[in-house]
């Protein structure tokens, strides 16, 4: 789409786009190029000599069991975050959509977790499940279940999943609710007149019509689980115990800043960049289709 | 609803109520913890109802801070967070609205190149280029400055798109009429376009304020001096400090105050918030 009416100025438009473009080049393109460049260099521990090593950093990474482990943890983590997050918020949205009286009050109570920083969400959940003073950990112990995320890797992973899902639920809920409210009431009424009960109506009409929203949210949630959950991990487990919650984004940070392995961290950055580009392309192709839907 | 099924309605209320309760529970426990003294919060089970030390805890954390991890009062960190959030959110809106104005209302060489350059930034979140971006900021001497906290985060593809989308929907007659009346592009922008963009700006403001306030990784990278720490950073540092017995009452008071401003923005500007969220689609 283009405007028919435009203004004739030679320099003004350049001045207007300049700030945005300058920041984009300085803080997006240049560092991304640097990441690609560093990923093919090997720097010695004293930072003096750098050598061009082709794809050695990548080869090293792919031979590294720790990297595979981190990739597996990330896959399990994002699967759980997206799966749990979507099903819980779909359930809440469907139920909230049924409610006529008090619906706005419920909505207000369900949207505010979006405003809580993921790092703070991690701290809150860590407090609930704290082995010494956590009220939930205490309750579980009464029922004979020992919950100690400081020692048990599986439990630590479960906990960062809870915190990450909690942070993302309002977003999913709002989109599902908007999707539900855009389904024509006449369709549902027609099915009801034909004798379809609420369960049948949900699976044969509402669920299929909601699938574009669901697919969009799936991509958004996977992107969130991959890149938006650094704060949850750092505020809760710091990747531990024994690297059991070290997702890929956390590993880039840890190797690059704590471990000073610049080449390895840069190679990881490049791989993550490829993943996020892929996911974004999938997301945009879908949005294009939604327009014609 | 299409038919009257009282049991199903009750069941719906029940499910949503349980959902609300579970979602609110962590914050309730945080609030309760912030109203007791340190000793009470070390004995399990911890209380589930508020205690009498609310004012004492909050005034201690605001004026003296949490001595075990850092000496700075929370007031300073809250101020830093506010500067960062407002800087990011106003900065994003300003540079995006003028960039969108240029792209929509002018024809110039490299117009599409500029458009795509902005678009591609969607694919480069800071998390994937941590080390080199830090390198740029350090090279420019922006570590431990407010500009280092703000400027690298204010480029915004989503805001630029949203404004572009909106400008394209503005009738051509308006630009034509102002040209006939002898108004230049600057006059047209300030007198007509800007007032018309009010609702879009408000929606973006809410979303970007929350985005800016809740930044964690970026301030972690570009601040070394405690006097530049943000409130969210302080919460995480206090809670994950391993070497001392934690004062949960103070940590949780910090957490409450660190989440209060963005939560208030969402609660009081809910309409703009929902609009912004759905329209920016992240």
C-alpha cells in the first residue's frame, strides 16, 4: 500500500529516519556481524592473539556433550512452557468466555502477571518452593514428597517451567479470549439448535476456528521460552543444579561473560540467531495467511 | 450464552476462580512475607496472613537497602528503573513515529532499504548477540550511564510498523488539504498527524513502559556500579545471594515495590494495554 499524496523534500526524510537507522546499525547490525566474525576466530586466554579457524568453533560445539545437553534441556523446557501455557490459558479463556456476569472483573485479575518481570516471577516461585521456608515445599513434605530444587535437577526444571508459564499466561489468555469473542455467535447457536452440547460445540466449531490464534501463540510461546526466559532462570536457579536448567540463552551468557570463551559464545549466538530468524519467518508467513483467512 | 445450563456456569466460575487464586497466590505470599520480621520468615511453615511489620520493612528497604548484597537504598534503584523505562518508552515512540512518517509520506531513494533494515531487527533480540553488543556499548564509553541503559534498546520495528499501519489508514485528503493550504510536512505532522495518533501512542506507551521497566539481561550487562542498578536487578541479586541467611521480609518488600509500577500501569490503563498488546502482536 502506498500513499498517493506525498511531500517533496530532499533532506528531511533522511533526517527523520536517521536516528532509527543509526541505532539499528550501531546496536543490531554491527554486533550481529561481530558475532558471526568472532564465531570463526579463536582468541587465546590472554586476549592477545586471534586466529582464523574456519568453522572450528562450531565443530567444537557440536562435539561438546554439554552443548547437546543444553539443547535438549531447552527443547524439553520450551515444549513444556508452550504446551502447559497454551492449555491452561485456553481452559481459562473458554471458561471466562462462558461467564456473562463478572467477566470484566475476572479479566482484570488474569491480565496483571504480564506486568511482572520474568526475573521477579522467578524469585516469587523460588520463594514458594524454597526448601527451607517455602510454603508449597512445606505442604508437599507433609504429603511425603520431598521438593528441593536446589539439589534436584528435574524439580529445578519443573520450577522454572512453572514460573515461565505463570509469566506468559496473561498474554495467551488475552489472545485466546479475543479469538473466542470473534467467533460469530450465530454459528454456535445454530449448532445448539441442531442439538450439539457444549463439549461437541467446542471440539467441532470453536477449537478449529481458534486454531489460527493457537498456532500464532505457539510460535510466540516458543520464541518466549527460547529467548524471553533468561530472567526466570537467572532469578531462580542460575542454570543449576549441575547445569540442569542451563537453557541455550543462559549458556551463551555464561560462556561469554563468566567463562570468557568468546569464540564459543559467538558460535552459539550465531546458532540462536538462525533459530530466531527461522521462527520469525514462520510467524510472519502465518500472519500473512491470517489476512486471507 | 446460547442455552441455560446452571451447572456448567457454576463450573466455569469455579475453574476461573481457581485460576485466579493460583495466579495470585505467589504475589499474596510475597506481600505476606513483606509484612513480618526476619525471624518469623525463617521458621517453616511461614505465615499465610499479613503481620505488623509492613511499614518498618518498607521504610528500611527504601532508605537503607538490603545490606547483605548491596548498600544502595531501593529508592535509587526505583529511580533508575523509572528513568530507564520512561527513556526507552519515550525514545522508542519518538524515533519510530518520525521514521514511519518519513517512510509513508515521502518518496526518497533507499526508502525501502530503510524499511527493511528496521524490519530485520525483529529477528535480532539482544539475547542472541550479548557479547558483541556489550562490546559496542563499552567501546562507546556507555557502561554505567543512563544512555547505555536506554539508547541500545530504543530501536523498534514493532512501533515503526504500528505507526506506518496507522498513517496508511489516514485519508489522503488530509495531507492534500494541508498542502493546498500551504502547510509543509512539519506543520502537517504536528498539527494533524500527531493529534490523530493519540490512541496509538497511548497503547504503545503502556506496552513499552512495561518492556522497559522489566528489562533484566541488558542492565545486568551494562551496569557495574551499584548506583546504576535497577529494581528488578536488585530483587534477583538479593534472592540468589548464597552466602548469608536471607532476610525474606526485606527481599519480598523489594520484590513488591519492583513490580508495583508496571502492575499499576496495567490495572489503570487496561484498555490501552489490551489494545497495545493485540496490535503490536509482540
